[in-house]
């Protein structure tokens, strides 16, 4: 059973928990734009409500920040503490974020990318209805050029999947 999650905007009080995640190589190596080694100023800049096109949620379990889930500019992204991975939490939070993005924003489709060695994240995307459509080399502040899989999910596909599940 997936635990009850709560979502809210990030705030300055999230710094310690978020910086702990940003200081864990097993997490940051899977992210596209976070620096390595972790930089306090970068993390502090993320500890505030998102003001762009979309949203960034603090994902909490029992009042504890366990990760983040976002749809920004039509792209889904997330990170979770290692001790909560593999429990269905990312999939539940992703489904909730996708529903919110399609219901409250004018996205015709969402996209997501994962490094080729991130099978767990690719599985989350597939469970949510995303399909692979493109592979290319990309790099991030924490990686050399690495094969990256791009996924996408149209609003129509999402609506069909949700209708079929009811």
C-alpha cells in the first residue's frame, strides 16, 4: 500500500533535508541540472515557491520532506531520498503531479528524461503512461555526456488511461 503523501511549495525550512539529498551522489547523479558537489547557495535558491510555468512540490510523508516532484515548462522531474525509494512513492507522486499538470495547466503533453542507467525512474514513467520517443547524449553539471532517454505523455493518452482505470 502506498503511504499518504502531502504536497506543498518548498520553503526556507526545507534547506537541511533538501541539501542532504543534494549532497548524496546516488541522487544527484540522476538529476539533470543539480551541481556536484552540492552547493549550499544552489540548494537555498531552490527552497522557495516556484514562480515559473508549472509547479514544484515538496513531497512529505508524516511531515518529513522526502523528495520533490515538479512539472516545469511541461517537463516532469523529481528526486527522492534513498530510504523511500522502491516503495511506489515516486509513482504515486508522479501520477498526482501529472493529473494536476493536465487539469490546471495548459500542457498538451508532458515530457521527461532519464539517464540510460536509471531503470527505476524509467519504470516510474512507464507506469504513468509515458512512452520512449528519443535517445541522445546529454550532460549535466554532475555528468559527462551520457545516453539519455526522452519520454512523453500526451493529455489524450493520460485521459484514456485514467478512464480505463476507473
